[in-house]
């Protein structure tokens, strides 16, 4: 894999996490893991 591809992948993961936090009003991480993040996988 090219380093650029790895950077883009990490950036996308961070973007998903940040958008989840905004959607939940910066709620606790446990609620993110319990509910919506599991649906991504």
C-alpha cells in the first residue's frame, strides 16, 4: 500500500468518528461503540 492511501484511510476513519461525536452531541464513547459504530462493520 502507498503511504498516501494509508493516510487517506486514517483520515476517513477520523472523519467518521468526529461526525459521530457531533451527531451524538459529544456523548460518551461507550454509547458510540454500543450503538451506531457497530453498524458500520
